[in-house]
């Protein structure tokens, strides 16, 4: 088993890893557009989705996998009317190898400026 940290303040505070690789599987924890403690793309769901998936994909690459190994994504949004912008970012990132995906509206996320949180599950046969 291999664990990856990304340095967000919540990983240490709440005791979780950004990613855990176990056998052929990699699970990427809920990821927001937070860099060095600062929310990126305040008010812009498209930018937040791109940044959050960028952070998640960096963790995935650190586990030795890439977008072709992504089998499922989850997108949590605080306003489902942002679905088109969040979905546009998802399609730009995964359109060539689309995973199973869910988009869910939630009441709120960790920081009041967060509009989107994403998760990734990946699989690499023979790994």
C-alpha cells in the first residue's frame, strides 16, 4: 500500500491521505481547488473544477497512473445550476477516456468559497 499527501491543512488536521494506492486500485480523496491554503477560482465553478482535478490527477500520477486509468469520478457541487460549467471541465479532462461519473448537489463544503469537490477512483490491471 502506498499513500500520497498533497499538503492541504485538512489532511493533517483530520488524518487522511490525498491518495491511497492498494494493489491495482487508487482512491483519490475529496479534493478542492485549494493551493497553499488559498481557494483558487473563487466564484468560478469551471476554474475550481479544473484546479481540483489537477490536484487529484497530480496525486494519481504520483501513484504511477494517469487519466486512462480513471474508472470513476465524483463531483460534489453546492449549486447544481453549475452543472454545465463543472461538466464542461470534466469533459475537457476526461472526454477521450470517459469514466463513470456522478455529480451531486450538497449543502456545503469545507470552506465557504468552495463550489466543487472531486474524487477519483482508478484501476491499473496487472499493477
